């Protein structure tokens, strides 16, 4: 099975479960991207000293993009409207979650560049 076919099947909820599975997957991936972005933002601000801010920012962008793509695929392929049990509302909610993760990741990368130093260094 190719990667595009696996993404389409996951977005439709055809791998396991009912039609809400794809929306729940997109919601989970979007929430994970927000969590990664928030931790990377804290690292870029110097509030925590675990991990690398740039790597966290790039990870948040990647995970947020995957969540957004899954949500858009599910919303585009779902049949029926909201309230029919096909997960359309979950997909619509997952789109801003993924986009928020992308924006947080971008903000982290901007902070790392603006500081003129590598935010990945551990203070001595």
C-alpha cells in the first residue's frame, strides 16, 4: 500500500472503526503538534532547558502539517453533514489545531533566528 493510499484510507476511517476514526486521528495529531510547539516555544524563551528549540519547532511544523492534511482529507471525503456520525465536525475542529501547531513551530524558528544565537545551546 502506498503512502497516499494509506493517508486516504486513514482519513476516511477505512483502516479501523467507523467514520470518526479519521477525524479522531487528525485531532490527536493536531493536539500532539500543539504540545510539541508549546514545549519548543518554552525552550526558545529559556524557560526550560531540555531539548533543542529548533528541532522542536521543525517537529511542530511537520506534525501540524500532517494533522492538517489528514483533517482536510477526512473533511473532503466524508459523506453526509454534521451530526451524521461521520466525523465531519471533528475534522473541521482538527484543521485549526494543525494550523496552530504550524504557526507555533514557525514562531519558535523566528525566535531562534531573531536572537542571533543558537537557542539549542545549554546555558553554562
